[in-house]
C-alpha cells in the first residue's frame, strides 16, 4: 500500500481508505501524478513524485510482519524484515532496493506470522482498556515510520527537507563567498601596496578621501534598495516563485535608477560650487560612477537572493583582476589620481554588464509585479532601511575622514585610511560567515522557522569570533613589522592605530551578523535606533577630539560608536527575536586570543626582520590552538565542519566537471 505523509503533495498517494485516515485528493498541478496512477505503480517500487530523490519500497516490504485483519491499535510490536536498503537513490526516479549488507546491531529474523495488509502505525493513539497500543515506529534510514513529524518516509522525504536544503545552500554559498573574499583580500592588499608606494602619503590621502566620498554617496544613492532586493527575491525564490522574484528585481531597479539620478544631480551642483579645482574633475567622474555601481548592486543582490553565489564570485574575480591590472598600468605611466578614476570607471561598467547577464540567466523571464499590499510593505521597509543604511555607512566607512579633512593634513588621512583599510581587510576572513546570511535568514524567517533561525545566528556569531579574534590579535602584535614591510617606513605612524582598529574590527564583524539578522526579519526600529545612537556619538566625539588629537581622536570616536551600535543590536536580537549571543564561547575564544597576542608580542619585540616575525607568528598560533583546546573553544564541531565542507566542495567540483 503506497502511503504518503501529510503535507507532502497533499496526501495524494493513498490507494486504500482506513478509518480515521482522510480520503485521497487528486492534485492536478503540472508535474504531479494523480492518486490512481501512483497507486497503480506502487507494486513495482514507484517513485514518490517526479523530481523527488526517493521512491516507495515494494508492497511486500511494507506489509512484512503486519497482523492480518487488525487495525493500528491491535498491532503489537509489528515489525518488517530488516533488509538493508541503500541510503541514497542515485537520482530522481530510482527505486530504493535492498542491499547485501545488514543493518548494524539488528540481526534479521524471519516473519513470525502470516503477512497481512499494510497498516500505517500512527503515534499518539493511547492504550484503552489494556489493549496493546500502536507502537511508535523507529526512525531508521530508509525506513517507513511516523515517530514524529519530519521523521518518516524514505530518506529525504521529510518535513525537515527544506531546512536541510537551506543549510546545505548556506554552507555552499558561504564557501563561494569565502573564495571571492580571499581573492578580494589578496587583490585589495596588493592594490593598497601599489597605491601607497606609487602615490606617496600626500596623494594617497587625497585618493582615500575620494574613495570615502564614493562610498558615502553610494550609501545615499542605494537607500536600501539593494538589501531589499536580496530579501524579497530570496523569499519569493524560496517559495518557488521565480516570476515574482524577477518582478521584485524590476520593481527595485526602476526606483534605484530614479534615486541615483537625483543624487547625481545634487552632487554635480555641490562639485561645481564647493569642491577645490584640483579635485573637481575627479569628483565629476565619481558622480557619474554612481550609475553603474548602483545598477550592479541591484543585479548582484538579485543573484544573492537566488542563492547563486558562484556566479557573483566569477564576476567579482574578473572585476578585481582587471582593476588591479589597470591600477598598476596607471601608476607605471604616472597618471596618478585622474588615471585611477578612469580605470575604476571602466572596470565598474564591465562588471555591471556581466552581473546583468548573470541575473537575467538565473531569474529573467516572465515578471509579476508586486501587489499593492506588498508595495505598501516595501515602502515601510525601505523607508527605515534607507536611514539605517546611510547611518551604518557613517559608522563603518570612516566618517572621521570628513573631520580629518577639515582639521588635519592629507598625510594624517593616509595613515588613518591605511590602518583602517588593513584592519578591515584582515576581517574579511571572519566576515565570510556573514556574506551568505541575509538570504538564508530571510528564507527562514519567511517559513516561520524561529528555532532554526536562532541556531544559525548563534553558529555564525561563534565562527566569526573564532576566526576573527586570533587574526586581530596577530595583526595587533605584529603591526610595526607589517606596516614596515608592506608600505615602507614612511607609513610607520599608522602602526599604533592598526592594533586598536583590528580589535574593534572584530566587534564590527560580530555586529554585521546581528545587522543581517535584523534586516532579514525586517526589524526597522532596533536597527534604526542602534545606528542612530552610534552615529550621533561618533560625530560628537570626532568633532571634539580630532582637532586636538588628529588620528588618535578618530580612533577613539570610531571605537565608541562601534561598541554602542554592537551592544544595542545584540540586545535587540535577544529581547525581541530570542536569538542570543553565545557569550560563554566568545569569552573562551577571547582568552585564547589574548594569550596569542602576549606570546607573539614578546617573541617579535621591536624587530622588523622577517624570520623573527614569522617565528613570532608561529609561536602565537601554537599558543592559541593550545589555549583553545584547553578551554574547549575548539573541538569536534570544527573538525566535522571542515571535513563536511571539503567533501561538499569536492563533490560540487566533480559534478560541474
């Protein structure tokens, strides 16, 4: 008798009616067979449905060991023969066939009574008048049971399949995001070395100011449209509605173009009236760069929502390689800042066209525009998200540079930007766990899976701290030697800034986990108040301390703002959404990182010799591993994660080949 769990294709594969079991209902959607056609093929081990990676076992295997003529209540210790079934159907439509090997710890036994009709044993029917109750079916691989919701049926035919698929997608996307992050780390580091040594501290300060202005204007121009694209596209794609997902992309693209046009017009007025002449042409090019940057952002986040981080990785790799090559050519030709802006414009336009083609391949086609009710929700969501995005950019992207431009020299801007940029680059490794969070958490929130949401949140927090804390401690301990060998002796004043900014960057990476979670659930109030308070504190402290203490005052202002924003976001996620920070595990990781810093600093001293720096790094790493194992900050979970991720990456590579 072919049986199908409730909530799986609307119970359409029950060919015999039993008291208490709802009658079958035919499902006429495209791609699903009717109940009669499925029942007719059940004796030969029919597939459950087209495209489903499992099939029903033969009728005799289902009926083995059932009492004849008895209902579920009269079945006492009913059992079927323990023939081994294969763990996986090779592909959709294949039958789970009996294998040669036996189940572990359960020897086979012959049937003790004649085989009767197949009976579905439902858990929850209690004993009455001392009759034997329905036995709870054991959860076994390849078994057919109903021990609890989500634990019955052939392998992978469960109500937990969606959560498992989402976890797999999250691990896969994190791996792809990690790959592009490592490529970006290497490319950005080489780029900063080329620019610092080729331009010198003074021109490097001017170019850093231009890049900061570009990031600020991009945050103003996007107004949260890109993040909203990722959220709504992910929710629609998770519900298998690609037409609605593409409709969201087109909806947000129209509004993004209108917003960008307004920002470009306003910037042109300011540039022509307020900017000093030697940087005016560069600022004009910067204003027009906003168009391809914002358009590319919409398409990129649309691909994120479709869980295709592999495509964005390929595009980003090409973009970074071309930008690095163009920068090297510009510095070699002596074109300085103007040539660098031209190179940035060309590579941005090219990557925008590539990302557009990727998005159209994945989601392009028929588009269904959002309904009026959804549009009202989007307006409410984006209205507050726009403010949060701008304020977040002010906290994250060195808003102190504005005050340094007013009260300090270009060299001071170069020192602060260099230290801040290097601290941010070393934190891209722990932020790998953050890159793929927003679409995954948005999908979990859309399905109402609060427990899984909280579990993913805690896991991301833990691994961000586990990877970020030792890196920050190592960079802080070796800061003078790192600055000397990478950028030269002219930039040594940035060394004392790098240690503090690296430690603050770990807190910023943890805050990004909370920020992605707040964006996924659409919590506008907590994110807005957290970033608003942080920006207000940052601006006040920068105005007070930068005129007197220059770069030291900038570090103080940024540190205070990061702490306020992070604590506020953590508390908001814990109180409102029940997702708490694993404080105990993070404290154990912090103890191990502190030991790493002490050992590395004592070993390196004030030396700039590469062999001694390498020896100090090795000693510090060994101390961290020993302390982490002693405090159980490292354990079997990390080894399991490493082996599982490696197997999945190798399997994905073999499948693509």
